[in-house]
């Protein structure tokens, strides 16, 4: 009870901030039940003068602090939850806060690295960028008598406790919403907050961001158009990340890009194809590829930074993505619909033909159009309408992928207004499909399946041995360890015989099933 009161009190304060900044003024009263309409009218009474101008929700979230800022950024990736219009407004939310002091930053570093800053770095400058979770400083380290510039990311002091408190409030709201709303249960609001919680937890352990950097460096080591900064593991800890300083041109600095005579259309192509290659080939992609996180170096390669938000796709999701993209490229809407059903995303009681018809309504308007002619907001709206119409449950990993694709296309379109994403994506998608779904891919999949069957078969003798040992122990207990009536012993003898028979049938059935699976894989 006390916990609920605490949550309500903090949420009431947040509600007051929303009302004060005019957030409730954009809500259509006709969509709200009568008690809610009264609450909306009361909220409008405390609206401050001038609140109607500018981005209301952005102002409110910024006032409420780091956790709300991060919530806004996260919900910008979830148009299925907040709607397309609000998601697009939240995209402009800047994760920027005033920096904490130099003294606090140096204290965090000294504690984390267990040595004074002067011993860890040859020089350590003031903050150059500050966000809700951490801020970045420019420094230098000495290696073999040579000074090298580094970027030092430092976690905000006490930020973890603040996030835990506010996330508790978000969970409280999500649980209550799911308890009283079928739409909230379909959107899986508790899982939405769970996903955000896991994402934030990983962002607040900078060793995990360093690991993401390292993993992507290995994945892209042979890519001619893309690279990531190298990690300085000797100066990296839970709340400090040290990496190579990037001197390239940020992709949001169009003036410098034009002065440097960078091939802008080619740069747009690199952005799209690099992202798709990471998502399909590696199943691991940068999920925050806005222009401020992307640079172009002197060699013309893309360099990505800020690996706090990453996306992962299993082989099932990667196959789904590849076949969906190929289906849209080739206008095979029936296949696009079938893939949804095969993946289990659309319940079987729906019609494949009807779903293909709905997919066609999405795909046809975007064909043979340049990127500047395609309304991504309209496309997202159609996708979300289809989601609700065919009872598709929210797939957080696919929503994050879809949202990142929209951002990536927007970045590329800024460099080449005539760029066609589908034609640009075509070679990457076809290459992946040939390698993974073509004859070679099927043989490799069969070999992998055979290897898995071999591992299971290798473990069967141990399973049989343990089963026999259990039965022998039972026999010893009935013969020596317990005094039982003759009727009980007779019953147990029958039961033991049945258990042995059942064990033999289980073992035989397992071998038959494994054999059938093996031959079916070929």
C-alpha cells in the first residue's frame, strides 16, 4: 500500500509537469471517457502561458529528468505504442543535459580505474557532450612515447538509483494498464518497460558498450565502407569507457561534407547497405544511427559511435527480414504474407490471402518511387493498422529494426533525395538469401542440423544410464531399505515393470524421432 502511494505521488508530480507544459492540450477529448474528459479540463487550468507553442512533450520530458528523457527516446522507436505522430515528434527529443562538474568526473574515473586521472591520462579535458546517462571528455594517452587522442565516456554519478526509482513508476503504470485494458495487453506494455529497463541497464554498464564495440569491430573487420573506434580496455570499467577519438566529419555537418567534396549519394548508399549488412549478415546492428552518431573519415569510410542501443536478430528474424524485403522488392505479396504466418507472427485463424491483400496495399504505393516521394509516416501508419487488424502481437526486436530502417533511410535521403531504398537494398538482400536460403545455405543448414542430432545422440547413453540407475535404486529401496506389505511390494513390482517398459518406449521413440528429423533435414 505504501509503495502504491509513493508511485502515485511521484506520478502525480509528473502529471502536473505534463499539464503545466500543455501536453494534455493535444489530446482529443472525444476519445476519452467522461471521467477522463473532466480530468483533461482540470489539467488545462494549470497550463502555463505560452505552453501551446513549441514541442510540449519534449519540454515536459526534459524537465522530468534522465529517466523520462530516455523513456521518450525509447517510445520514439515504438510507434505501435504511442502512435506515428507522437513517435515522430519524439524523434526530435535531444538527449542533452547540462554536464556535471570536472571534479566529479575525475573522481568517478579515479575510483573506477583505481588510480589518479593524471596517471591514467596524459591530459584530460572538459566535457564536450553531456547526455542523460553519461558525458564525454577528450583526453590523451601516451603509447610508446607517442600521444594519442581518446574519447572518455563517464557515467553520471548516482544515475542508476534515479533510473531505478522512475522505472518502478513506469512498471506500476504498465501493470495497472494491462490489468484494465485489452489494448494494453495486446501492446504488451509491461514487456515494453521490461525491454527499456534491460536497455538502460546495459547502457549504464559501459563495459557492455565496450563489448558491443568490440563485437562489431570483429564483424566489420573486412567491410571496406565501415568501421568503429577501437576500445582502450586498460582504461575501461563499469562507469568509464575509453576509446579512439574520431576526427571525421559528422554526417549532420552538411557544410563540412560539401567543402570536403564527399560523394554524398555514395555516402547515402553506404549508410543503407552497411546497416542492412549488419542486420542480415551479423544479426547485430547499431540501433541509434542518427547523423550525430555517424562520421565519415579521411578514407571515405563510415565510422559509428555511441553503442548504447544495439539490436539483435536471431536467424528466424533475419530470414523473416530478408524474405519480407525481397517480397516487397519483387512485389511478391503472397510470399510476404506467408512469411508472417510461417514465423508465427499472425495467428493461423486469419486468411493468408486477406493478409496478402493488406500487404499489397502497403507495397504498391511505394514501388517505382524515389525516397523523396515516399511518406514513411504513411507507410508506418498502414503497417500499424495491419498489425491491429490481424491480431499481430508486438515484436520488440522487429519494431526496433523497422524504426532504425526509417532513421537510416532518412539519413541517406538527406544526401540523395532521389535515392530508392529498395534498389539500394536489393544486392545486399539477394546476397544474403543466396548464401543462406539457396542450395549452399540449405546444405550448411542440414549439416548443422546433423551436428545437433549427433550431439543429442551422443548424450543418449548417459540418459539411459541415469534412468537405469534410478530404477535400480528403487529396486534396492523396496528390497532392503523399507519394510512393506506383500500387497505393496506386488504393486511396486508391477509399477517397476511399467516404468521399465515406459523408459524403453521413450528411448525407442526418441531414436525414431531423431532419425526422422535427420532424414527430413536432407
